[in-house]
C-alpha cells in the first residue's frame, strides 16, 4: 500500500507553502527520517522526513509548486533494500499501468492534492482529461493564471520582473489582513537614553567578562516591555471571536532580518530571563536568521512584538501588529536632540517610541499608559530591578 507524503502543519496562520528541492528522485531508496523534500513557508524553510524506509515512487508536486497544509505531494513504497554501494542504483521503476494525465488535468489534480492513480480516465486509451480531474477533485475548474508582466528592455529604462517569494506573498497577505480586520492605532512618545547609555558604559566590560556576551539596548526594552505588559495586561491579550484572551505570561517576539526576509523569533517566558539570557538569545537569533536556520517552532506564538527600525536608521515609524497579537513596540534611532531638563535646554540622546495596538482590545488610555511605562523604565532603568 502506498505511503502518502503530505504537507504537515507548519504553525499558526500558515496555510500555504511552496515546494522546495526534492532531495530524493523518483525510484530512489530513502531511509526513515532522512529528508525527502524541502518546504518553504512565509517564515522559514522546513524539511519533510521520510516516514518509513522505502522507495519514492511518485512526485506529485514538483519544485516551485504551491501547496496547502494537508496536500498530497508524493508517494512511497515501504520496504526493499538500499542500493549496494558497489553497483549503480537501479533506474526508477516504470509502471505499465501508470495513468496518462493531460497537462490541464495534472494542474487541477496537483492543486487539489489528488493522486492520478485515484482518478478514472475517460479519454482515449484511459487518458485523464480535465473534466475527470475536476470531478475527482470536486472543485470548480481553476481560473487560468494571469499572464506575467512583461519586462521592459528599452535602453536606459530596463525593468526586471521576478515572482514574489512565498515569504513575501504571505507577508503581503498578512499585512493587508491586519489592516482590514483590526482597528489599528498608533501612539507615540520619546525616551531619554542617557541612563541606559551610562549603565552600558560603566558595566559593558564587566558584563562581557562575566557572561560572554555584550550588553545591548534590546535587553533593556525587553525587560521594560515585560513590566509594562504586566501593568497593562490588555496589550498582552488577543481577540478570539467574541472573547478576549488575557495571557498571564510574556512571550516577546523580536523582529530580525533574515536571509529570506524579516522573521520574528520568540523569547519564551521573557519575564524569567536575565539580561544576559536575552542578549545571548537575540544574538543567536540574528546569526541563524541570516542562514535561514530559525525553526518554525521558534516563530510560533508570541504575545507581543518589538521591532527595532533604528538599526536601519529609522527615526520614526508606525509598525503593524502581527495577528493575533494586539500590540507591537517600534523603537528607533538614538539621536542627540535638544531637550528641556529642569528649565534648561540641554542636548540628550533621544529615541522616539511607537506603540501600534488593536483598539478592539486596548483603549487609548491603556495604550498611552503602557508606552509611558516603557519611557519611565528606560529613563530610570533601576526601576526594572526594584519593580517600581
């Protein structure tokens, strides 16, 4: 009996994936748990292992094809012996009864995840026609894809047309959905970073020697966010239908640039982490994100997100909430600006802060209170340790 290879669950809100490289060709033997095919999602790449030891008999979705969670993408036969090293691997088996599928029918079957072997062909010689595929899939015929845009080749005005990556397509879809389905509003404040900068100056060498990692700015904002989320729990909540779910834990997403785009790995139970724990985790995320080594598990969940546009030079922005979260903190570049202190105009290292929130869950008063709490903790970081 054939063993079906299907797209596994890939995390919250992920329903579509793209087939990557097949590591095994049709007819090749593969051991259990060895990688059969790579799968790309909007967040990361994942690998589908062989559920049994045996032969890959059929590839139903080729590299570059789109698929949904649960789609059938290949078939295996369990058992058999691995090819001997001293001889060449046998040619892939050819089935005399392998159904002949018309190209239009093949596309319908691939989109529906239906194996050709399960379809009765009504065409000449048993060929599977498009109407056979539509009937088997029980779906309406898919509309023809729009023609791709034509690149301009006019001298001096050249254009290059490339398809969106799976990650970029889903990012676009999610951002539009967030704008359409949530009542997003952004409130702003600013913080004087003098105290944090002075603490880093005084203790950066001792911190590095003791913990083996540099003391950065992000750990201060993570700790401040934890305190603010505990003080204003609505920002840590989410909407579930007609209910509001209040989370009594803080899993903080940290937006980092990756090889395939922006990813948001999660600092689990951030309230229990030390400054050194946070700095080590963020450094590890940054390295692995560039090499596309962040696992899907590390990207799932999260109750709140921090996005640091300042590392790219951003002075001010309105970040978009990552559903189903209800808030995101945007931090920005530190700039020397004039500030009024004790009736005097002085130059201080200032940073603009932005909180975008879902107004269905978070009232304006709560949003302003939350952001003011962040400001107070950053300007007087000793309050983080004193819990005041």
